[in-house]
C-alpha cells in the first residue's frame, strides 16, 4: 500500500500499569478494544486511537506522559468522561480540568488518567 497524506497519522503510545484497569476506564468513556495481548493494547473511539504498553512500575505522580485529542465536539467528549464518573479537581487520579478558552486561542480541557497521563481535550477548528 502506498502512503498518501490522507492515510498518514501519528498515534500516542501511553503507559498502563494494569491493562484491565486501563481498558475498563477508557471503555466507560466510549473507547473500544481493537487489539490486546500481553504487551500491547489498542483502544479506539470514533477516529481517536490510543495505544498502551505495560508499565507496571510507573509512578503516576511523577509521570510526564501526555498527548492531545483534537475533536470536533470537545464538550461531548468532556461530558462522556464526566458520565464515566471522572470528577473535576486539581489533585488525584483520574481527574478533569474544565473546558475553557485557553490563552493559546482554542477551547480545551484536560484529563489526567489512572496512570498520570495528561490528555489535552482540544476543540478542533480546522
């Protein structure tokens, strides 16, 4: 298959201390498992794809992993995360930071998942 610009994409590879817990968390938000074995897991939600590798010794409080999810309806994604039981807060995991206009010009909120990964939830404008 020849790659064309429309087929190219980047996919975040994120740590998981426990695949069962990670899958349960993201499934509650609307992601579905596409692949899983002992060394890799792929979850999708519409056009979003997150891939996870095992990191059982990860300290979530010192994790520097992060990624961005750019979506057409950031409010719908945020609401799905809230319905999954994630609350707004400034400490603890998981937690949400509300969607608001950022100083860099786009509306965005943040999710910190079970493993301390910060996921920017960004409203797609282009």
